[in-house]
């Protein structure tokens, strides 16, 4: 739930809208897992593959200078909204690296290098 709050779908992140939490219960409307599209027409499969590549690129390169990565991926990780947009269904397998943390600009150690 924390990732869904930090990286909201309303701001363009490929995650579902966070509606609140009550244990491990999630609510989503009109979605299908990506595995339901394994036998899709070539045009639809190509569109979903393109969207998947765009999602992965957005996790790697974004304005907030975070690097998001998957620790585990399976057939249920991604889903499709009823409008055809791909999103990440299971954010529990996402890791986050702050690319700015520890950089010379962030630590104030410009031009100085220390071995830790």
C-alpha cells in the first residue's frame, strides 16, 4: 500500500488507484491479468508488449529520480484495465532505489571522494 500511495496512478505511475487498506484486501474494477491475453490477436499482443516496455522504462527513468525494479515477476504481476491500458497489479514485488541518495550533490561532498 505504501508504494501505491507514494507513486499514485493519478500522477501517471503504472499502478492501480489506492483506495485504502484493510489487511491484504485489494479492490479493482474491470481488470484482467496479463496471462488472459497470451492467445490474443497479434495487434493486441504487440500493443501490450509495447505498453509493457514503456512501463519498464518509466520505472527505470522518471522525474523523481527513483529506480524501481522487480524482485519477482510472474503471470499475475501485470494486468489490463478494461480500456486496454497495462498496469502493475502486484506492487509487493517492487523494490525502490533513490538514485539521488548518496550522490555528491545530495551529500554535499562535491569533488571529494571517501572510501567507506
